[in-house]
C-alpha cells in the first residue's frame, strides 16, 4: 500500500557508516512494525512500536540497531557501523490499534553495504 | 511469544490446478487473527485473505480459501484454478488481540507452471 511511505527506496552505505531508514505510517495508524528480509528468504520480525514506545524489540540485534517512533514524525530504524551482513530489504508496516485489521506495508528500503 | 511456521519453502502447481499452502502457529491466546499475504517480484506485500479465530466458517476470497483448524492451530491456504500471476512468495501471519503483535512465517515460494 503506497500510503505507508518508506524512504529511501535504495540506500548504499560503506562499512562503518550509519544507515537511517524512515517509515511514515498510514494516517491514523499508531502501530509500526519493522521486518528484515534477506534475499530469497522470509520476513524476520525486528521491532514493534507504538507512538513513543517500543513494545517488542525481541527480533532486533542488541548492538548497533535502534528504532524509534516519536510523537511527531516518521518511525526511524537506525543501524550504526553497518557491516556487509546488514545488506537486506527492510520493510515497515503500520496498522491501527484494532487487531482485526491487517498490517499495511511500505515498499521497503533495500540497504546495500559495500 | 507466538510463532508461525510454514513448513514448505517451495511449492509448484500447474496452471489451472489447485494448490494448498500450509501454516501452523503456536499461541496460548483464544482471540486472534490470521492472514495470508502475497509478495510478488515487485516486493509489495499484498493481503490475500484474513480469518478471525472466533469464526468457525472458513474465509473465502474468490479463488482463495482457507482451511482453519483452531484446535490443531492450522491455517492453510488453498488456491484454486491457479494462474501465472499467482506466482509469488506467500506469508502466513498471526496477530494477537490483547497486544496486537504481528508475526509472520518464513514464507512459501509458489511457482506456477504454464
């Protein structure tokens, strides 16, 4: 769904640099999820956030990775000191609070670490 | 934590035939929602069908239907009259009611042979 906006669509970083991935959820959505997808693999859950709160970060590496969803502005997934193994597609999804609603996905950010 | 398992990494089907994709999940909750998503080569995640756990009737959307077995915690997707455009990765997803967490299986790659 194009209403979940992720940018940039493609991001190239050198080893050791920082990567910042942005996700603007659909209007009215207070839940944001981040997933990582390696080539030819499935979606791996990373983190689940509500406005100003991290609800579940059990899928996110303890080091170098962080996420936030501030009261104003997009959700940010930040990867510090990137390594080649961080190269992947990162998807953001958003949903309203109602559990009977599916998550709507952005088109992903493809991160390439060179 | 809830887990979603798709035991078939790859499946293939002849055009116009029927194929069933398997999904099982593990949860201690009684109220939850299940979804099947499709990810074509464009990488956009598209909702195919959803099922509320409290409903006994299996969901149907045109050529797509599910076989929901709550006691067995099984949620398979049946695609009838398969079309070339059905070729994609298919992901099973679970969303809980109390905490709205959303988890995906590892995916099944479906190939449709002409």
